[in-house]
C-alpha cells in the first residue's frame, strides 16, 4: 500500500510540478499569479493539515474522496508545489543567451521551451527531484492517520495486538522505510552523475 | 452544509489557545536540532573513520525515514527498553533529532565554503583546534547560513501537526477533537490551515529578505554556490 501511494502520488506530484513550474514562468500574469497562490498555499501549510482538510473538510462541500484518493491528492499537490519551485528555479537558471539564441533562430515559444530550455533545465532538476521523492516516501507515513492501512498503520496494528512486539515492530518499520528509500537515493545519485556527463561544469 | 461563521468564531479561540504549545515545541526542537546538528557536523568531520562513517549512516537513515515512525519509535518503543519520556519531550526530541540531520548539512555547506587559507592561517598562528573552530571557522561559517537555518525553522513548525499522533494537543489535534464532537470538520481544519499560513508565510518572506541581505553582505562566488546548493536541497 505504501508503494502504491508513493507511485500514484509521485506521478501526480511530478505532473503538477511541471505544470505549476511552467505556469510560474508563463507570459501571462494571470497564470503566474494563480500558480503562485497555489504554490504558496501548499508550501505555507502542513501536509498533514492538507490531508485532513481534503479528507474531513471537503465532504462539507459534497466532495467525498476515499482515503486512498485523498492521500494521493494531498501528497501529489503538496509535493507538486515543492517540485514546481525546483522546476521554476531550473528554468530561470538557464542563461538568457539561450532564449535570445532561440529567438534569433526563429523558434516558436513552444519549440524554445521543448528543444532548448527544458533539456538543459531538466539536468538541474534531477537532484531536487531525487530529494522530493524521498520526502514523498516519508510523507506517505502520514496517511496512516486517516486510517489507510499503509506500512505504518500495519505496524501500529501489530504493536497493539501484542505490546511486547513494540520494539521489533518499530525497528523493522524504520528499516523497511529505509529499504524503500535506498533505491531512490541510489537512483537519484546515478541520474545526477549521468546527466552531468558530457556537460561542462555549470 | 457550508461555512458557518458563528461556529468558526466560536471555535477559533479554542484552537488558537494551542499557539504557545506549538511555539514552545517548535523552538524547543529547533534548539535541539541546532545543537545536535553541530555535534553531528563535528563527528562527521572526525578523522576517526568509524565514527564519521557511523554518523554518515545515521544522518542518511534518519533523513530517509518518516518522522512519524521515528516519533512512534521514541514514544512507544523506547519505553520497552526502559527509557520512558512524556509525549511533549518525545515530540521535541524526535523533531529535534530529525531536523538536526538537515541542520548539520547546512552547517557543513557553510564550513565547506570557508577558504582553505583560513585554516592554514589559523595553523600558522599556532591556534589550537578548538580556537580554530570557535574563533576562526564557525564565526565565518554560521552567519551566511542563518537564512537557511530559518527556513528549516519554518519547515519544523509545519511538521508539528504530526505530534497529534501521540496525543499532543496542538492545532490539528484541537481541531480534530472539535470536529468529532460537533461533526463539523470544515471550519476547525480550515482555521488550522489559515493559522499555519498566517504564521509561516510572513516568516518565509522575512527570511527571504534576510537571505537577500546576507547575499549582499557575503558576496563572492562561493556564497552564490552555497545558495544554489540550498535551493536544490530544500525539498523539505
């Protein structure tokens, strides 16, 4: 269950990160403003509060999510907001000359983004995305508080059934999370190295 | 059902009442993080290899496991081996330890930005190790990273709601209790969200300004690199 939530919310988070990140550098002030409000709203409040709000408060407006969907939406939107800052940071870090060169080559705005800016910016985003996915994994443990049976919740159930299991249960749980995080850490490092290949130190 | 102003106004003071507890926990754990972070930084740089490797493993482990599970470990599992602490201490200790690993990374980036010449000069002046650290290195390494530390203070503040899991009566726990007694969750939880926004957004702006000021004060290539590093690392 933890992995399911992790994957589903990671997909949502990265999609949201790109949309919001591009929105923050949009030509249209309205889009910039709207995405900025979204990002600040989600970065300014706690993930757990957002999770509770989506699960407990939204039904008041007639929008009832299942616990799973609420978790994925909360995690996706929260980390999407953090991710969008990474996307935005990477895009504005691309030297202006690149934009000017693409204009000189008569590229459309879309071509410029897709062919010139993003490929270079993407390399800069990788370390940040690696960190975000680990943060996301850590965030998934919170869903146990809205009674979704993820790893943490299962641990609590076992611990409740027999109090003498307390110590081994939580030690196992900690190592289990670390084990899930390990491939993410290694993958993030590898990607970072690979994308740095063949590029002069930026 | 929609937003009920009377109910919101009625429950607002009750939720706001938790503010001192939240502030106490935030600053308490931040102090733990600042001190322990420094200890971890020193241990990580120790020339005694096993210690530095052990600390490295500890930092990676703590950073990549959920604070919620760590909280359960401290509060539920430690009493099993005879270390029993109350829920407030457990919360402060857990958050403090968790963020000390982040803080130590911040210190590290600050220390690594100090030019080698400073170390050499200290050696040439026959400074002892302690003198070098406390009179030469740290006074130069810490001020540029203060804005980053401030950022982690805000992150830590936003992490306090997880303490509701062990029954610490902070904002969200209060809201949850009110919600379950009145069967109305919308108002209390929205108030909590607004409180967090109201407290963290202005502080974030303040720290942003501080960061710009300190960038002006500590201009130089190394400092720019330092802030870049931070932007990539600040996923939390």
